[in-house]
C-alpha cells in the first residue's frame, strides 16, 4: 500500500497466494472485464514460469441485487441465471487463453463462512443489528481501535464519507460510511442468527478469500474502481473479524475507456467480449489489452484492434513459415552453428522476458522485445542473403523456440499455427465485407490486368483491397497470395 514499486517477497518461500475479485454474473462480460482477467492471467503465468507454486483464487458473485433484478425481468431463477452467465464467462476466458484459476468460489456456496465472519465482527464489537435484521459495519467503533487502517489503501478519511460519494444513502446508518454486512430483505434468502436474508457486497470477498487462502496472503487484485469502497471495506471488516488480517500487495488495473469515459454497463458505453469476437480473433483482443501497461487507462479503438489482429497474423505467419522451413530441411543443414546475431537476439528476448515482466509486469516492453527476433526470422526466411546463410535452419529453430517461450508466458501460444492463421483471415474477410470467392475473383481480375499490362487497373484493385484491410503478395509465376494487411514495420 506504499503506492510505489516494491521488491516482491512472498509470505512463504516458493509459494504465492493471490485473490482476484471476479464478475457479478448476470450478463455477458465486457472488455473492461477482459482487461482485468487478462492482466492477472499474465501475472499468474509469470509467477508459475518463475517457479512459484501459485494458488490463484477468482470468485463469482452469484447473489446480488443486479442478478435478482435481471432474473425478475426475465422471469428466471436468480441462481440459475447466474450459473448460466458463470459458464458464459468461462467460455470467454477460455477464448482469451486465460488459464483457469486454482479455485473459483461462489457466494451461494459460502453462506456459512459469510455468516461466521459477520458473527465474529459483531462479537468483537464492530457491527450493529437493526430492528429489521439488517447488519451493518460500524466505522465509528472500528477506526478508534485501528486508527492506521481505514483509508490506507484509498487515501480517504472517515470524514470524506458524505452521502452520495460512492456510499449508500441510508438514514438508519450511524455513520455515512457504514456498510451493510447482511440484508434482511428480499429473495433469495438464507437463514441466519439475525433472520432470513443474504450477504452484503463487501463481506463476500473477505469471507471467500479467508476461507480459501487464510486471513493473510500475498496479492489481492481487481479493477481500479474497486479500490473504494469495495477493497477499503474488505480490509477493515477482515481486520475487525480476526485482527491479524494482512494482504502484502494490492494490484489494480486501469480502466478501459470510450471517448475518455470509463467503459461500464451503467453508462451504456460498453462492448461485450462476444461482440468483439465477432470481428476479431480473441487473441487480437488479448494483444490489444497487453500493449498498454496495466495501470494506465486504455481507450477502446477499432483501429487499434485491427492493428492488433494484423500483428498477431504476422507473428503466427512468421512462426508457421519458420517451423515449416526447418522441418523441410535436411539433417546436415541443421547441423551448422547458430549465427552470432541469432544467438544475441535470442538472449536479448530471454532476458527481456524476465526483466520487463519483473518490472511491474511491463507487458508492452515484453511485446516490443519480439520485434528483432521476428525481423531476423523473416530475413532468414525470405531474403536472398538469408536463404544462403548456412546457419539459417539452426538460427530459425533457436529464434522460434525463444519466441514461443515468450508467447507461452504472455498467453499467446497455440498448438496449430495454420488454424491460428485461418481465423484471422476469416475475420479479415468479414470486416472487408467480402466472401473468399469474391476476393479471389478480384485477384483473378488483377492478374488478367497485369497480363495485359493494364497496370493502372491492377494498381486500382490492389489499392481498393488494401483500403479494406487486404494485402496482396505476388509470388513466382502467376501466383498471388492474400492476407490481412500487415508489414513487419507496422507490427512492433
């Protein structure tokens, strides 16, 4: 909570415990959600790569006023509705290549733990029960007992909690900043010592993190919007319940914005992950999100998503070509020593992977470090000088393996490059508004124009396709290949 970079020191040597606040499952997830979980997925992958035994917990909130309202609107059962959208969220995360967490607790399955924690808070004197059965946390009782605790994360003071400033307005509260631990009203409900009801928002994560990781653990994270009131209130209620609660590091990612406003469902300016998948490869969205440092805001941009898609295509095409080239070579051709330039490029990427991610997970620098190895691979693959280089095959193999290692940590590794290339080409055709037959017809017309030396028409067709995001590559003889518009210079 120093708001500065610190050397990471785990509570237990060689092990890491991490809790990330999950989604409230009542609808399809949007790009803002994708940013949170892609970032923490890279963090999870990085620590695993560095040899840590990681316990990664990401919850589902499946009891909430928004869920109940949506279920009532649809005439559905709240828990069944939430179960459905938990499954849809998992599908989105799998498409984004986010690894499954170690544990995914749900509020509805942890009611006993939540009731136990509320009881501890009341027993310790830091809460109060209203006549109707609502239970509130008392900041007036807590702050004098732990004067250095409240506001340490958010920088807020108790006096800042005026009505309307991200705190719920309720005349029954003893302090405007007091927050609900147990709600007595409505359905669904569970029996408790204070009557039937359901948990408040903040107590859920405190109880579930405590049940899965204990009262103290290494990293707690989520979006920047959770710093206050959610995470601030988590801290105080956990301390109130067990006194020794301590989270070593808090990590929060910046917002995804649209026209400089935070993307959110409440503002109606959001795009669902599924909507983006309609036009772009899921990993293009992942690339787009990781090209900005996680703490900085990122502005949603169709052009940047298209650039990400093109860069991804260039990446996979290079790896596909390199793998095919090496596999097609003779045994003696692979026996030459790797060139000094290739060895230096491979070493630089290896070092950058570790140093840039160790530096506050600086993924833009890591992605940028792919530039030189990929450029050299294309020189070895396609230039006359590269094709004559005796170290060509051994150098290509080394560079490919180093790039693939980096992609594994960043979450871009794929089992089949040809399949990975197929989807971006389909998405490119959809964005261009063309079928493959229509595109091939234009390529054929261009070939006929070139054959008749009508270079004006040939250039016109090429330029038109380029404006639609389609690049043509003339090979030997009459062969013309097409791919999503991209050059190595544009990629990094």
